[in-house]
């Protein structure tokens, strides 16, 4: 018997219907590529995605496993994808050493969208939140008084400044080691302005040493402006606000030295602190000074709570400027933020209840 073997050549089928389009609801620099699966998809390793700017020279920009029909081509450190530049795409079916390329797609450009439609809820929440703040700000400017709960550390500021005045000793204000972009530093400088006003009114010496040059420059102008606002520009001492060093523990050593030599009656340690917080607080406590501290660094709060008389915790630091000055714009913002938080909390609570009931229907709870 003669057996005749017919040898055929296997041809790998390429993917079809290549469609590339700008990825929606994003900031640009992304194009989505879609295709129809290769008839040989079950035997494939996956699909390789190729991109070209001129429609002639293609480079591989991605790979995705078999059974997939969508690939999102995004800009990365390795591949650049520019907005407004047309790109052509090809998709290749890969099986072992065999590759079958599709025809090229139509040229497509990426662009940025103004609105992410998947996050409309965030836009709505933001508008409501801003509306609440504007409402309270409007009525604050019309003279309406808003209740703000008492904060012990801020109530003690008048007494602390008064004590320093009676004793004829200075006030030390340390804004921490943060940079100007740190929220705690910005909040601290706002409080510094209010403390400087009280020092100007009572003719109390203010000592304000700094670690960061930019913070020092801003603080100097804030203190100078505070003296001017209370009608005492001549009482401002330019040497009361000064730069020491940009080294953390050298700064801590210098400030503790000031505490020991000058013996300030009141120490304000408010701002962004790290490991030097306990050094400063313990030294200040050893001199018998009243100490008011505040920071948003959770890891440093225990040291301040232990060694200081009063400590501003968390958002108390951010609200301090409005609490002290009673400035209508600041008070309106604080009240608006508080109400906004209540609204957000209520929505989250309601959504949690709805979600819980969807998992455990009410009828099942009584079975």
C-alpha cells in the first residue's frame, strides 16, 4: 500500500477591523486601539501593537494576551505619544515564531478633554461645597456672627502674651522646619501674624528664628505688616525675625540655646516638625515657659502633648488664623467647610446603608 502524504502550508490569520480613536475622558496622550480577534485566537500567544507616525515605519509599543480586543496606548517613559500628532496602528497576531500583521488603521490624534464624564459626581459635589462656602462667606461679610467651638490652645494666646508682657520677657515663635509649600507652614505664618499684632499692641519683644530662607523672607514681611496694621510700624525690629541655618539639628540647637539664654515667657512651636520637636519642647518646659504647640505631623503630636501646655491637633491648626482674627472671609470658609464635611459624611453614611441593604436584604435580616 502506498500512503500519500499531502503537506500543506499553515497560514496564520491576522486580526481585522482595526480601529484607533482618542481615549475619552482623559488628559490626552492616550489612544485606544480595537480589533476583531484572529480566527486562530485560541492558538495564539497574544497580540502585539505597533504604532507609526508616517504610516511606513512602525515600532512595537505594547503586547496583550489572546482573547483581548482592546489596548490603551498611553505615553510612558519609554514611548512618547503627543497630543495633536496623527498616529497609525497595526495589530499583529503572534504564535510562537509566526506573526501575522493587520492592515493599518486610519490616522488618529489624541487630545485632552475638559471634563471626565465618569467623575461628574465629583464636579457636582465640588460645586455644592463651593456654594456652601460662598453662602457663609457672604453672611459673614454682612456681619453675622458664627459659633466656633472653643480651642483651649488659641484661647490661651492672649494670656500667654499678657504673661510675657508682665514679666518683661520675650515671646519665642518657632515655625518649624517646613518649606513654604507645606500647609502647616502656611497655617503657622497666619498665626504668626496675629501673634505679632498682639506683641505690637503690648510692646512685647518677639523672637522668630528660621531654618528655611524663603519662609524667613515671608515671615519678615508678615511681622512687619502686623506692626503696621496696629499703628506701630516704628516698633518693628528687623532683627527679631532672622535666619539661622538650613540644617535641622543645628537649627534645633540654636533655638534651644535661645530658650536658655533669653528665657522667653512663652514659646510657640507651631508648624512642620520632625525629630527635633521633643528637643525643643523639653528645653522649653525646663525653662518654665508657657508652651503652645501645633503640627499636622501625627508622629510628633505625642511629644507636644506631653511636654507642652496646649497643643493644636490636626485641623485646629488650620482653623487657628480664623479663630484668632475673626476675619469674615476666613470665618465663612471655616463654617462652610464644616457644613460641607457634615453633608459628605451624611452622604457616605446613607450610601453605606444602601450598600449594606443591597447585600443583606431587609427581609433576610428578620429570617
